[in-house]
């Protein structure tokens, strides 16, 4: 058989309530030849029934629970496309997403990763806020990432596509990325390829209690974010070292990490002023107006006493 141009990898764990919408959006793509692979990572809800209802329109893979990275890796192993597009089971796409992505790859053979904005959606179907990421970065992002501790206004899984050749070069996502496997794709791949950004929101990001975006974050969530950033930077640096790459990341340059630490631990007036200055110079946010906004917000959230595990703070 002729390999399809694009492989869609949908990872699912207990999202049977949303899964049909995600799968149908992948099947409804126009102007492309694609295969849709759904990997169920040991769900205990009605996911199997939802998946089986699509019959031979999709390729279904069922495995014991091993985490998001393992599910994506399994999907890639079962795929044949030259372009790999990833979709979380609670999100969905606009009908022209794959065609626009394919065109971006065709336009520049040096590009190995293409992404677009997502429109966040509330549970009632309304738009939660403006499409994300609001700032777009493209081209050679490695110098920016080194100066920012690996941070840039990166997209999430459902907005990311990569060339299979690049995936084969880098290898599977480490299984330690049981959640937020997109952090590996957007945090490592730009060291090995150019990136293309599409400004149109070509997908929808569903806001609910199980994802990172919240109206309020408490101390426990900030600690969880910091642990995630710690693990991601450590894994990235280990991989870059193993591949003989000169780049290294340092969380001392990661403004959201330092902001979260200050919120949790508290900071003196002098330390808050230094944090403000770091934020204003943060290369991880390329738009000056947003740097100013984010820096001022971070300072407002920091107290001298810090937080306990019940104090809420506004999400970054």
C-alpha cells in the first residue's frame, strides 16, 4: 500500500465523553490523504465502545495504562505517514487543519515542526479566552530557548505536527512523560530543526478540571508545575549531552519557574524588584507588551510570606 501523507495520532485515557468529537474532527479533514490511529491507554470508562463504533474508519490500539508518552509512541509505531499530527482526546480540529499543516511543511523542507493556535473552549461551549499561544515564534528557536531556560510561547499537543524523519532521528518520547508529553516535542525538537507557526486557530482546546489551564492555581498546582519543569529540563539536557549538542538549559533563566518559586516561598521587596527586572528582559516572551503584563502580574502575586497549600493564585 502507498503510505498516507499524514498520520493522526489520538491518545486517550478515560476521555470517552469527549473522544468521539476528537475522532470525527480528524476524519472530517479536507484536501488530504490521512490515516487516523486511536490509542487507548487502559481506560476504564466507555472509551472502548466509542472507539469501536468507528469501525474500520480508524486504526484502534488498546494497551495497558502507561501514560501519555507511551500512548503516543505506540501510535507512531502503528502509523505510516510522512507527517505525524497529534491530537488529545478531549480536543478537536477545524476541517482545514491537516491541509494547512501539510502546506507549511511543503513550503520549507528545513521545517521539521509545525504548529498553530488553539481556541480554548469552556465546558458550556463558549470561548474561554483568546487563541493560544498568543505570541508566535518560528525559525531557529534554539538561541531563544537557551536564553530563556527552554521557555517559549509553545503550543500544546493538539497543535503540534512533526516530520517522521525527525521523529526517527530523535526517537520515542521518554516514558517518564506520563502527562504533558508535548513538553518533549516543543522543548527538544527546536534544537534539531526549524519551526513554522500558523497564526490561525486550527483547533479547539477544551478547558476542564483535568488540564493545566485553571481560573485559579493553588500552591499544590504551582509545585506540580515546578516539578514538571525540573524534570523536563533535566531530560532535555541529558538528551542534548548524549547527542553531543552544545546547548544546555538553566531554570535560573526560566521566568515562570522563578515566579512560581517566589509565590510559594515569598520574596523581599528587593527580590520582587529583581524578579520584575528579569521578567521585563525575559526572551521567552517575544512581545514587549506581554512581557510587561506578565512581569507586573507576577509581582502582584508575590507576598513576603509566601503561600500555604490552600492559598489560590491566578493562573499564569
